[in-house]
């Protein structure tokens, strides 16, 4: 009997790895499943002990109440616009800056890069007051641009793209394009962007998820009755003397489904991009 397979034709280490992955997958899916179970029950049933662990018959009713009370139709459209704009802007500008820090030589390059990295250590709460004063001066309060524009560039995105392009983009390829007469923008479109596509896909998805789930700044800049994002709109479900927990869970489920759809549609492309980048690296 082969000791490495235990007579089953599968390495013992492989069985352990599969078991660990199954446990991690179950743990990751449990919050989503519990949200769906809670959304399908009544608030009174959720307060009982033990709590329910299977679906009930109130899901559609709770979803309808959450959709109407929180104005989730408008909120989903607004959040898609905000998250998509922030992700696109962050990917574009971070790639430009990352390429400059990775492959261009200019004065104080390292000092500027250290300054960019240093901003990652500043708590975002410190910038709330001056940022709010700025958007109030521009009359952008309760308008979507007050949430989009501050997030178009991120220090993490610049550092991430810089680290990727340093190894994935050969300097000789840029020099060959320069010899062929390509200008700076042509080099970006035809050399840098194709080489950076795997990292751009990963950064875009991470930024989209972060912007979709952002609550701290949108709750300050937007209102639930004006131009809410999903996270701001869901705060309206928790008001009242006794909030209906099942309706709140239904709203949270509606706010999560678009992210799940995005992962289903683009997940394979992102994983393929990561593997492509690993091979190139």
C-alpha cells in the first residue's frame, strides 16, 4: 500500500487541503446564508431561542418592504455609479502614477513615493472636516460627486501598481517603443496598459467592493432622502422604536446581491489575470 495515498489514490496532504478549504468555504458562506434565513423570517421569530436555522416564508414580503422603505432602487443605481466611477478613476490614475514611479526618472521620485505611502498611515477621520467644508463651499452636499471625486485616486492603488509594473513591465519594451517614435500617451495605451491589465483588474475589483461598502463618508455627505448609496439607505431601516430585524436583513441581502453578481461575472477573469501576471512576473 502506498503510504502517500493511503490506498485511496489521493495524497493524504490533498485530502487535508480539501477538508480545510471546505471548512473555510463553509465559514465564509455562513454569514450570507444566515442573512437570507433571517430575511425570510419574522422579527419575533428571530428573537426566540434557539434562533431559526432554515428558511421561512416571509422572504418576498420582507424584500418588498425593504425595497420600498429604504428607496433601494435609487440607492442601487447611485451606488453602481459611485463605485464604478471610483473604481475606474482609481485604476486609471493609479496606473499612470504607478508607471511614473516605477519606470520614469525625475527629481525627488523616492521622496514623493515615500510621501504617498505615508498618507496611507493617516486616519481618514482626520480629513472629514476640511473635506466637508470643501464640498459645502462647492455646493456639492448631498450630490454624488461629493463621494466620487475624493476617491478617484488612492495611495494604495499607486503603490500597488508601482510594485507590479516594476517587475512586470520590462524597461527594454518601453525603450523599443520610444525608438519606434511612440509618444508618452501612445506608450501608455499600447505598452503600459496591456502589461498592467492583470493588476488593473484586481485593483478595480478591490476598489469597487470598497466603494460599494463604504459608509463613513457617504453618511456624512449624503442623506437617506436625497441621493443615498445603499449603505446610507439601509440606515433608514433601523429607525423606529423597535426596528424590524428581518426587514433590515432583507435590505442587507439586497445590497449584497450585486456584489455577488459581480464576482460571478468577473471572478474568472480576475483569477485569470492574477495567474497571467504571476507567469509574466
